[in-house]
């Protein structure tokens, strides 16, 4: 028999999830960058990729992988350097990218050569490449877990709630980026360099992370 979670517990988790999403992170920055460079509609794929990545992290955390990384120095170190390397790679690509092209209308935006699969993959990989996120969820979720509720139900509630909150937040960033696109058309190279440097900085900071 499935035991229902209390509404109070879910509301508390919802507030915590909103606070976590509003914390600046690489996925929000990626959505802002893609929104400025490619427009809102293509960036939806970036956001969905990140959302699936976060859902996977929550699923693994609930299954106990976060505890494994916390207990194994070798596993944590490997995940840390892989994630850091990918963020630095994204940062270099963003740094070297040309200024965003402003879409005057939907037809012009549709004519742009946007590699949608790559945008989805980048959103997904940025989300799953940070072992600190996995360990954070492993430490964060047990505070709200109910031992008498099945794994699938808790995954649907906790994973689904956070993913919905994250999607709304990142889509908002993408919309705001498109609105400032004319400004970015003039100063886009500086924006790309700032965003790229931030990605590199996050990746560099990740190498110093400890359990």
C-alpha cells in the first residue's frame, strides 16, 4: 500500500527547491547564453536537457549513488575532474563564439543553423557533470524522504517538483536573454567572454571541491 506524503512536507520541499534553483549555477548560465545566441524556442531543448539531467541526478541520489561518491575518494575525484573538464570546454567554446545574431522575427530565427541536439546535450551534460550536485542531493533529499513511501513515488514527487521549478526558472532566463538581444548584438563578444570565463571559473572551482 502506498502511503501518501503530507502536504506540509511537500510544501517545505517546494520552498527549498525554489531556493536551490535560484542559486546561480552553470545550467542557468547556459540557458541565459543560449537564449541570447539562439532565441527562446531553440533554448527550450537546452532547458529540457538540463531538466532530464537533474532528474537523473535525483534518481541516482535516491538510489544511494551519492553515498558512494561521498565514501569513495577515487570515484569522487574521477567525477570531479570529468565535470570540471567539460565545464572548461564549454567555457572556451562560449569565449570564442561570435557575438549573438539578433532575430528580428520568428522566420529569421528559424533560418538560423541551430544544432538542436547539441544544445540538448550541453544542457544535459552540464547538469550531470558536477559531482557536488549529486552529493548535495544525496544529503538534501533524505531530510524530506519518508521511509514508508516507495522509491518510485518519492522519485516522482521530489524529482518532478524540482524539475518543474528548474524548467520555469531557466525558461525565464532564456526569455530575459532574448529581450536584451539588441544590446548583446553590440556587446555580445564581451558577454560571451564573461559567460565563458564564468564557466571556466566554475570548472576550476570544481577541481578544489572536497567531500
